[in-house]
C-alpha cells in the first residue's frame, strides 16, 4: 500500500468517525463517547496529513498547532456556561476564517485553470468564509454586550446596500474565475464579503440571535466543504456538508419556533402593531406579590412547572433554581421544566445551563409535552422569559408574534412571573399574561427572587 | 466491506494521480457532497433539543477539518505568502478543533452526571 492510499484510507476512517460521533449526540448517554470519536477522527486526519508527501517543512505547522491548541484549550476551559453562545459564535468565525486563508494560499501556490471547478470553489470559499468570519465576530461582540454593539448601527438603505455589496462580490468572482493570475481579485472579494458579513448581522439582535448563530454554524460547514472542492479532498467535503446540514436544520427549527421565515428573521424588522392595546390598559390589573405569599402556594401544590428564559442566564440563577427544585422535590412536589426552543440566545442554551446546575435532563420537557400537562399544573413559574409565554401569539392575529408556538403557562392554576419590571421582551409588545387573573408578579432580580422564595418556603 | 473500502480508496487514489492538481473529479466530489448532506440530515434530525448546544459546538469542531488544508499550505514550502497564510489558517483551525471538542466534552459531562 503506498502512502497516498494510506492517507486516503485514513481520511475515510476520519469521515466515518465524524458520522458516528454526531450519531452519538442523539442521546445524552452516548454523547460523551460520540464527541470523543469525533475528536479521534480529527486526530487521525491530522496525523495522516502530516505524512503527506507535499510537506517539506514542519516548523510553521508545529508553531501553528501549538499556538492554536493553547488558545483553544484556554478558551474552552475558561468559558462560563452562560457565555456559550459567544463561544460558539467565535469558533464558527475561526472555521470560516481558516477556509478563506487556505483557499487563498492554494491560489497563490498553484493557480487553477480559468473557469475550472477548483477556481469556482476557491471564490466560493472566499465569500462564505469571509461572511462567516466577520459575521461571527460581530455576533460575538453583540452577545458579549460590548457597549458599542448593544444597538445596531443605524444607516439608511440597509437592504439596497447589502444587495449592491452582494452583486459587487459576485461580479468580482466572475472576473476572478476567468483570470486566476490576478490574485488581488481574490482578496478584493474577501474584503467585500467581509463588509457584507458585518452589514448582514448588524441589524439582527436579541431573541433572533439563535437563528443567526445556527446559520453561521451552517456557513462554517459550507466554507469547509467549499475548501474541500478547492483541494479535491473528500474528508473536507464530507465533514463540511455534515456541519452545513446540521446548521440548516437548527436554523429551521429556530424559525419554526418563532413562526417566522428565515428571510423575515434575516432581513425583516419586528414591529409592534400600531393598533395594539396600550401598555397601560393591558397592565391595569397587574397583581404584585411577595415571596411569603408565593411560598404559600407550594403548601398544597403537587406539580410545579418552571419556564426559564434568557433572564435566567443574565441573572446566573441556574444554581438557585436547582436549590428550589431540590427543596420542592424533597416535599413530594413534582417539578418539571418547560423549555421553549428559542429561549436564550442559542439552540439548547437553557438545557446547558440547567445541566450545569445538575438538573436531570429527563425533567426538561419540550414545548408540546409541557403544554399537554400545564392544565394539570398547580404553579407555573416563569423565570426571565416573556415573549415565549405571551398569549397574544394565539389570540391576536395582528401581533408581531402571531402564530408563534408558546408555552401555555396561563393554563396552570397559578402563574408566578419573576421579572424585574413590566418592560417588554424582544418583540416589544405588552404581555397580557402579566395581568391575568391567575398571575402573580414577583418583581425582583431572577436569582434574588428564587433565593427569597427558597427562604420563605423553608420558613412557612 | 473493508475490502470494498480499500478498493474505493485505491480508485480515488488512481484518479488523484491522473488528475494531479485537483485530487477528485467534480462529479465524484459532488456525489460525495450530496450523499454526505443526506447522511447529515438523517442523523441530525434525531438529535434531541436538549443537546442542540453541544451539537453546535461539536459539529463546529468537526468543521475545523479545514486544518488538513491549512497544514499542507503551511508546510509545502512554497512562497512566503502561502506559508504565512497557511500558518495563520493552522492557528485558526486548531483553535476551532481543540476549543470545539474540549468545550463540547465539558458540556456533555454535565449532561451525563446525575441522570
């Protein structure tokens, strides 16, 4: 067996391990092993590449590997679970950036023939990779809530400018694909796609971030696949398309969970309906309650459902929630969690936080399942969630969230909403749930409120 | 089964030697691309929502496979520019790979205990 065959077989083995690795993620029990299989596949692919005959010097490779491994390990071990969306955004970006550079290096090394598929793929890598890199960095800055990025930068003609940039990039690609010797064209495309990445992500924020992150995840995969076409390398194509498919599926799930199309999320602006009821009218009958009053509810309760939202992550309340969960369970009350697919800032965000707080995953219920048992629930606690429990989604067809599947906490006997104020959620509309007859508002910081509640229950 | 894989690899390799620069002819590359997308859709739709965050970070680490191209670009000893680009690409892709797999591992251990 010659060296080429060994390398190709190693890549095949790596691809199989990637597929088995993702397959492992279909259950929490097998997930750790799945991830390790994926890592093993990557190790095999890297070692196989290192024996490739075209490599003549190793010092730059080793330098790059060591620097990257140290940075990656520090990031992975230091990051807080609440900051996971930022972390994933950043990693997406690096993947895209690597694709741009690899395709660029290939072009400088051995310019492919004009109009060849390798050249087309090179330019595809430039566009997808650069959009992914800069889009992800901006998404990272938004999620970190850096001051300058809290609000989108406003300028007129948002979509026309994007269209012009897109067409310009496309035109340069077409010229570049005919003229491989002009490498400057490649970097021109990279520059325009970089700006496009920023202008595309700039207007999106808040509760729409899960869609953006999932989409950028998909792009990072597609960028890798495009680079695979450049190099004619099957393992890149296979892994890239796996990741591309994964990102698209997640994007789709997120959009469905908001009853909005992807175009609407990416290019539309959520606007409150002018004719909608005034906030003051909606909130006329709001009833506030203190921890002691709420604690009494649990004397007779048999089932409690907790619905967490982004507010729980902001308040870092997950450990306090775990203590409340344990206290209630110790008194024979069944406690379940209702997780909306778009709660938080990325797919599965709430699940990771609750897992960090050691709440068993079989207590976390999906939308349909939790809705079917909410009518037989004594107390529903809404913790830092708003739009995902807003009944207007069902009742008001003109509402910007009309048709969005919600967690129907209003079906529970009593609803406790823990929230700092009556301020609206991302959709910027009032929530009639807060003024419902069976709702008690507990105005406080999420963590503080849960701790007070625990103390009050222990006393009563 | 293994024999077939071996034969396929041999064939791909022969094609690679004939076509030199680009190792895979377009039709074959597209075949692989489309089939892999189907495989992806089949398995990923079965991942439960609880594991969507680890799925993103884990699949993200897998997309760091660009490291394979980066290593060759950095080590093939062509122009200084190609080597520089390759080296930066190795750094970025390694952060992607190491960071992605490690952070996924950290998260998944949280799901594993207590359940």
